[in-house]
């Protein structure tokens, strides 16, 4: 079987990895470099965590996600998980910080509920006046995306996969298995995997009714000098509480302190609106600041735009069209499942069980 994988984000790279390990002749096409900073997987890092609120199916799949990463670390010879654990901050009763803590409790996952006064002692960047409760989970941390992509691309090339960077696929014939590059080169494959992230709908316009690309941005900040050590030792913050829909990655492995929020996003085609406006850093901080003390003393060092794609209910998506399998480990929470998604997609190509892939990816059980 000859397989083309379109997209060198975490879903495409991991699928190519799992296919190559299984001895399948694989060609990976990526329109930019690997890692591609314009793709959702091209940022410095992403959070892996066990806590989910209402999407319990994903919480139940995290053990498999960890197993798949461990298998990948063995292959590439490096572990790119910074296992800092994570915090959930609650500002109001019933907010996402509390809902996620409940999800951990319901599933019997390890966690410690820390009263506000003790939390502020341990994590002095928190705002004593606003924080109501903090939950610490020892499992979880930051996946270093750019190192993962670089090492996966090297592993793929060394193990017989053809990796074609800077090669955009312009058209796909799902029935014949032919793909045409933007430069006009045509090649034929037995199967095609489309893992094009926020660009999926330009390759498969039929998906426009179920997938919508969005644009967001993240802000890198320099904390006040006396809080630098506390941040450097901090777990990742999965939820900043209240209505903020925010998260924070502490400075790890040479990458700065990063703030992001699902409140700062709008619908946009992935190649549009990629320039950052001067006020965006302040807008991001505005959503997240209630949980943190002395936010006026932080300095914005960089703001970066990001493109991702959503289904209506934020569950991932897979579809079969002729010889093509489309996979979208989409929205703001798909990276952590990348290695596991890759193994699952590869398995479906090899054993032909599309229904099993759909069940796993959609995670409704
Ligand atoms: C700001 C932000 C924060 C997030 N935080 C988290 C988090 O903490 N934890 C988590 O688990 N997830 C998180 N996510 C989600 C996660 O980043 C995505 O779910 C995941 O990276 C998607 O990977 P992908 O491979 O499907 O898509 P992408 O990474 O976007 O990869 C798609 C690739 O396909 C390439 N491509 C597109 N079209 C073509 C073509 N025609 N020909 C060739 N190549 C093509 C693109 O260049 C791109 O590199 C976050 C997302 C964002 C934007």
C-alpha cells in the first residue's frame, strides 16, 4: 500500500510515524517547513492534562494518549514532555476550574484541592482577593511541539518515509488516489490521509458545513523579577477560572511565559488576519487577569496569531471519501492526542475499520 499524508502538523506527522513503523510506504506533504509556525502544531508548546469538564470521552482516552507519546519518545530517542503537573483555578462556584476538578474526582484521577490561602503561598503570582480554590494534578504538563516536529521529521526520513516540505497539495482525486501539487506534479496513491488542520476545508469543501476555521493569538509575557522563580517552578495552568477560558504555560526549556484564552478568537480563513494588532496582548491579559496579582507589572514581549478549526461541539472529526481519510484533531485541545490519533488513523488504513476510528476520534463513549 502507498499512502500520501497531507499536512505536517501533529496529526499528519504522527500518522506518517505510525504507518512507517508498520512498514507502509508513506509520503508526507507539508506546504511549509516542519515545524510550520502557521499551523496549530507549530507553536512552541501545548498542554497535556487529564482533566476535562463535559467531554469525559476524551478524559477516558488520555491514558492511551500517554502510551502513544511514550512509544514515540522511544522511537525518536527523546522525551519532549515537561511533566510539571497542572493547576485548575476556580474564581466562582461552578466555573470551569471547579467543573474540571469534579471531572478528576469522578474518574478517581490523582489531584489535590488547595484552599486559597495555601495556594497563594505556594504560587505567589495568584491574586489572593479573587482566587477561591486551586486544584493541583501531578499528571500533565507541556508538550514541546517544535522539538517533537523536528525529531519526528528526522525519524521519518531516516526510516524510509518520503518527507516533502514546502510542497503544497492543490487538488486531490478521492476516487483515483491522485494528488496534484501546487507546482503541477501529479502522483498516485492507494490511500490518502488529509490532516490539513485549519486548511482542511480548502482541500475538502464539503466539510464547510461541519468545520469552521478560527483565528486566535497568544501573548508571551515577562513577569516582575521577584515572581520569575515562582513562574519557572510553576505547573502549567489549565484553567484560569471565572469566565476567562484562559490557560498559562510557565517558562520551560527556554520558551517564555505564555498566556492564552479561548475568549480572544474569531472566525477567519487560516491565511488571513495573521498579522497581530498592537492591542491584542492587552486584550488577552484583560480576560485572564482576575486570577493573577500585579498584572500591570508584566511586560508583553511577543504576541503570535494562531489558526485552528472547530466542529460545533469541539469533538474531533474523521470522514472517509473514496481513497481518502480526513482527520481533524481539531479545536483547542487536539495536540495532546496527536500520537494516539496517528496510531489510530494508521490502524484504520491497515485493518479497514473506519467505524472504530470514528468511535475513538469522536470520543462520545
Ligand atoms: C492557541 C492554541 C492553543 C492550543 N492549546 C492546546 C493545548 O494546550 N493542548 C492541546 O492538546 N491542544 C491545544 N490546541 C489544539 C492543537 O494545537 C491542535 O488540535 C493540533 O495542533 C492540530 O493539529 P493538526 O495536525 O490537526 O493541524 P495543524 O497543526 O494545523 O497541521 C496542519 C498542517 O497541514 C499543512 N497543510 C494544510 N494544507 C496543506 C496542503 N494543501 N498541502 C500540504 N500541507 C498542508 C499546514 O501547513 C499545517 O502544518 C491549541 C490550539 C491553539 C490554536
